[in-house]
C-alpha cells in the first residue's frame, strides 16, 4: 500500500546532543513526592535504619537529590517509566510491589 502523505518541505531534522559532563549518579531506594499547582517535587534518597529509643529501629530518610519539574514534564516521566517497567516485566515477569520481605537495610547487631 502506497503512502499518500504529502512531503513536508519545511521540516528539518534536529540533532540531539547529550552533555553528561556535569552529571552525577546516585542510588535511591525511596522517593518522596510533593506538589504545588505548578510543580512536582521529587526527593530521592535512602532509607537507613538507626537505633532509636530503647534500641528500637527507626528509619531515617536521607534525601540525596531533589528534582523539581512542571506537570507536563512529570507526565512525560510517568509515561516513560511506565514503558520501561512494562518492557522489563514482559522480559522478566511481574515486579512484586508491597511490604518489603527481607531485602531492605537492617540495623547491624
């Protein structure tokens, strides 16, 4: 079947160059979200158990990075994450989400 879409002579290709020279990489096992009418704030960090009163463990959320974006950017992020998670699960099976079962950080004895 022939494509009858007329060519658009004013279209230009745009090159995308990615500059990673100022990038830093961190690990996060927890995220906290906050919102305003204009923005979504994402705090990425690590939950670390520390001894509290009576030696009971207390989780401390150490924020390592904060990303602030507008709602359109947040929607694009949600779509992108949905796509990569779906592709991962198609290859490897469903990722269980729920209460942690032994895989998280623990207090050392």
